[in-house]
C-alpha cells in the first residue's frame, strides 16, 4: 500500500479516500477533521466536524453554533474509527485546542501536524511527537533565517520600554486567537500584574480561554472611557490591523509593537512602522522544524504551506524522502 492510498491532496484539501473525510478542507465538505481554530484551517459549512472540544468551542464562538450540521468532540489521546480508518488527536502546541491528526489504516500511520511549535506555551498543551510512516509538516518559517529568540526575552524588552517611557502607552499588535493570549500570559509570568487593556475584537476569545482554564489576570476593554493620559504607562493588546487604524489615536503617543515571527525580518517591521518588533511566533522556526523531522525520522515527509523548497532540500540532505504537497488556501498571516 502507498501512503497516497490513505491520504492524497485534492482541490478541497487533504483527503482520505478509505475514510471519506478531509483534514482542514478549504471549502465545505461532508466530513472534516479540523486541527485548530484559525480561519484558514477551520471553516464553517461542513456537514460533520471532528475536532478537540476547545477547537469546536472556538469555531462556535467565531461562526455561531450552527457552523456545522454535526460535531464530534475528540479529546487528546482519544480516537474514532470511520470506514475502518482510525483517527486520533494529539497536541500540536500551536494554540488552545490545536492538534495533530494521527491517521491509521492497515498498518500505516500518517500524522498531519497542522500548524505547530515546539517551545513552551502557557496557554496550550505542548507538542507530542508521534512515530509515523509519513509526517505532514508545515513550513511557514521554513528558512534558516527564521531562528526565533526566547519569548521571555522579547517580553522583557517590552517591559523595559514601558519603564523607560512611562508617559507613553504601548500598543501591541497580536493575532486575536492564540498570540494575544500568549502575550498576556507571558506578561503575567514576567510579573506584570496591572490591568491589561484589550481591543474589543479579542474579548470573547479571551473569555473562552479563561473558561478553558487559562488565567489571563485583570483585563479591561481598551474602549473604556477616559482621557488619553489615563492610558499612560498602559499595555494595550489589539489586532495588528488596529495599529494603523484611527482607533489607536485615543492613546498617548503609543509605542507601536508587533508580536510576530515575521518581525525577524526588519524590513517588514519598517514597512509597517513598528517601533518595537517582538519576535514571538506560534509556529515552529527553522531549528524546530528540522529538529522535529530529525527526531521523528519518518519514512517520508510531506510539506504543506510555507517555504517548502528549503525544507525539502534539508530532508534530501538528511536522507529523508520528502515532497511538497503545494496545497492552496492556507494563508501566510503577518500576525503568525
């Protein structure tokens, strides 16, 4: 049996012919397994969706309770069988509820990692390596230039700036799902116990995280009335698009910050007018990608969205057969 008999790329996404389901399909399908709640992986309109309880809750929060005709919660370590194909979910370390799909059939195991990272994150379960015949990996930051620093050092730089400029506010652009909550948790870990102000677009997801046991500390809407001077010395978390929006003018001389793995590329920071880049990513960097493949040593590696060519070449030099799937429909987000 070839791996392609178990999983193969189709226009709607990665399809399992014997199981009759897709993994993270980019258009509505009858049956879907969803790895995590980001919009390029989790879409509304499927007939049936299997995912972790956290991912299902995120989808319901974003799309409404009727986002799918049927939903099947699969906790980490659990599995279900459909048409003889067993599917289990294990942590991916990307965001709350993110999972790798472990697909087994006739003695073959394929692991679809979705999006993942290997470093510590106080807001989600850590990545768990699973031995497999084929490992499907992302390559968002699949170039050697992307070696991300310790996120605690980036948060220390933010707090140092707050100390140096107490008369200014610090406006941190962060992706609404995952990144914002991680930045808040890192600030709390670093000892920042003051109220953190958040953009209204993040309030519902923050509450969802807290319902699932992630303590974010005292938060208040950034829309709370008051004079500009009331936000002096404050830290405000907002979607990246809000940094250039008229909304940001309510704060006193804000220091524009941006938490993203793309801030490793200084030209991107300059283009966006970011004064304080924070290199904090929810994806594996180059070293994490290659270390994961070296640890797993699967029989074959399939590479999805991102810098596929560089990782494919690394696999060739490492003696691991690899190919690029070239799936379409997965966005390269600035806020990742």
